[in-house]
């Protein structure tokens, strides 16, 4: 995708386990250990088999005890909340950047769509959180929070459609709410296909060809 917006951020990759350091590694600070746990959880979620991540498996990957995990997070749900917070801060930070940089409503729509697909492509594990696949057996409040995130995204897209209508780029009778719903359904469908293909089918495949049908 060729777009002038800032590339979607990805959570830094977790360090490889089992490598022998030249000297004894310093004990991670509390904040660093929390980040390492989230990095590892995200990396496990992006494994193609899509198995449920348990705290035992997560602790094993990190080579620590489960009790060590709970010194940093009160529960596994809180770990997932950490991932959702990363998604929220990154995605809405980029939405704000796009709408600030571009007054043109159609450019806003193009930028937001491109960013949402790019974010998934750069963060496969996060995609499983966004589609709810990773949350099926977790606390219901996590899915509720993702639902709220999607509603906020739809509201942002709706506002950009309204801007495009006000600028005369789209017909005056354009139903911004209906169009925003279609666009978000397209994005969620691309996220779902990406995850269910074992992250082989790119979310941005044919994006340029399909864009006119979405916002034209």
C-alpha cells in the first residue's frame, strides 16, 4: 500500500529464548519484565496453530514460574488488557495523526483504512485479539472492550465520511453511518481472513483495486 501516513506500529519482538549471553544478564526492571511478558504473549498468539495460550505455557516460554508472572499481572485477563491498551493507544494515535495531517475527507478515509490493514499485517498476534479469537475463553470484559474499540473506529470513519460529504467529494445524500459500517465490516473481514489463513493471506491484498468501491 502506498500511503503517506505513518506506518502502523508493532510491539517490539520478544527476545529469543535459550541464547547464551556473554555475561550474566541484569535482572529486568519491573516495567521491562511486564513488557517482556506482553511481547511473549503477542508472539505466542501469532503462531499459526492458534492454540489457546495458558499461563503455564507463557511462563515456560519465558523460563520463569507462573508465580513470577503474577507478580507483574494480577491475572491473565490483565495481560490481555495490556495488549488491548497497546492496540488502542497505537491505532487511535494514528487515526488522530491522519485526520490532523489531512483535511480532505477522502484522504482521511484512505489513510485510516490503509493503517488498519497495515497494523494487522505488522501485528498478527494482535489481530487475533481484534477479531476476538484469542478471547473466546477469557473474561467477557475483554471482548466488551474490543467491541467498544470497534465502535470508536466506526465513529472515526463515519466522521471522515461526513467531512467528505461536506467538502462535496461525495454526494450530499451519502449515508455516512451506513458507509462507515460497510468499511468496518470490510476491515474486520480482512482481519479474520488473515488470522484464519495462518497469517498467509495479506490483509492489504487487492486493497488499491477495492478502495474505490469502499469510499468512492
